């Protein structure tokens, strides 16, 4: 996240949210811009970004995105 993104935010963002976003980025997480949230949600009130969760869990579960086991 750029310095420009920090400007215009209050102390909570600067002292808590920004350091958390930066720390998670160092652990390999990717920041999703708020403007991009809607395309990953099933609806406005849904907080789970389903396509991202499915993509992330596929290697863990041993199944591809369609639910089929890898190599079948």
C-alpha cells in the first residue's frame, strides 16, 4: 500500500490498520483494494470472498476448484 493511500485516513488506520496490512503482506497475504471486493463476493452482505477462499483451500484439501481430487 502506497504512502498516498495512508493520507486522508485517521489515527486508527495509521496506528492499527496500516501496520496490520503491512505485516500480513510480509507473511505473503495480498491486499485487495476495496474497489475490488464486490467482484469476489456473492452479494453485498456476504463477507466471505468465496473465489479467493476456494482457490486458497484447493491445494490444502487435495481437490481442484470443481471439487475433483487432483490427478483423477
